[in-house]
């Protein structure tokens, strides 16, 4: 089970571009583009740390998906952020 998720803010910059969010990690000089659902979750995390249940609820509310699908999507999203070292451990 995941605990609260918090974005790494040092050496990271991002912008919304249409329905996507584009992130630049200044440490690694890597870009990451997030689709609309990823952008929604990123923007929620940019407001402060969030529990996975809160992130799941954002997806359920916006897209009308079932809670289990939202949970799987959030877990995959957080794992992607961890892979790119964009969350605080």
C-alpha cells in the first residue's frame, strides 16, 4: 500500500501545454510529458502531498471510472514518478 505522495520540487520545473503537463528535471535534463489524466494527478500533487485514496477519487470523479481501475492507474502513475525520481521517498 502506498503512503502519502509528495513531489520533489527542487530542480524540477513544469508547464501545462493543452491537456498535457510537460516536466523538466533539471538534475538529469530529462523531459517527461503526461497525458490528461497524468496532468490532473500531477497538478493535484503540485498543491501538496496527497494520499493515494485522494488521488483515486480525483480520477473517479473526473472520468467516472471504477475505484479499482483508478487505484491501479494511481499506483502505475506513482511508480512512473518514482522511476524518474520525481517524488520524495
